[in-house]
């Protein structure tokens, strides 16, 4: 098994059978939170947040939260140029306050 997988049942929807999966793969520098399961008759497979570390930079690949994890990293001391908004198109990254690649 790659990294650590933690699964917890989502408690906020009574009919929900959705698991929260947190995947931390320290060997490949891959960090992922996703929801998987069923809400009634609807299948749920949703990536909530995804980070990678590539070439000594933190890549934010997906963020479906109402938080700003890039800014939170800056507040923790990570340099802006060491954060890449991978969820932005490459041509747009030069117009952000963060690294380009």
C-alpha cells in the first residue's frame, strides 16, 4: 500500500455513505483528500484538495474548499515562489503572486 490511507465516514448527511479518504504518500510526495461513496442513488467521487511536491515546490493541483491553502502556506513561512498553482493554466500562473513552475 502506498503511503497512509485514512478513511472516515461522513456524518453530515443521514442517508450518506460517503467516506473521507486522506492519502499521504511521502515516498512520491502526493497528498490528496477525496470523498468516495454514495448519497442516495448518486455516486460520489470528488477530489477536495490535492497537493504534490515537485522540484522542491509545492503544487496546489485542486482546491474545492472555501479556504486559501496557498496563503495559509505563506503564513506558515513558505515562500510564494515555492508554491505553484497547478490548478491554474500555465499561461495564467505568471499573473499570480506565486511560482510559475
